[in-house]
């Protein structure tokens, strides 16, 4: 069950990294966009209907390029996609993001927002979401291959 795995990983991320909010976005290849598969935090329900163009924003960059990023002043980054934050009224101070990728195939990304103790996510915290993104992608790939 992919959705069950997504929810499990999202809960695990939120329990391992001190942050206010987080989400897992999956790629819709046909529409060239990312959609929210799961979200946690004060605006989780509001964000679920949004879409992010592939390659746009920090999450779109990470998903498309297969790169992980941690930014302490996210709103100042040229990658920052401000439309969602402004629409839901939730400022993003710091963001850490990692791809959900298996053997070069991107399934999406994990993004966490607003480190609670400071505005800097550590290298270790970035490694946690990178690892969990890889494990989730492996699971998704196994489900797809089993149903092929």
C-alpha cells in the first residue's frame, strides 16, 4: 500500500526532525507537476490541493534534479516558490528537501519546513530525509514492478 507507506514515512520524518511542518509530494509525469500526497503541520489540510510545476520551487528542483537541499533563509532563495506560502498564509523560514528517487527515477520529494530550535537544518537531519526518501522510492518502485 503506497499511501500507507507515505503516511508512515511522513510520521517518521516528523518524529526524527524538529520542524513545524512537512510534506511528501509525488510526481505526476503526464502533467509535469508535483502533488501533495501527505502533509503535516498547521496548514496541512489547506496545502493538499496545491500543485507545484516540476522544476519550480525548492521541492520541484529537488525532485527534478535528484538533489537534496537545506536552506536557512528559504524565502530569499531564487528557487523559492512563494505562491503556496502566500496563498495559505504560512511563511517558510527554513526548508530541507530531498528527492524520493530510485535508480535515477524521480517519484517526488520530501520537504520539511521551519526548524523549531533554530533556522538551520543540520547535515544529519538532511541525511535522515534523504535516507527516508530513498527507502520510500524503493518501496514505490517495488509496488509498481509487482503490478506491472
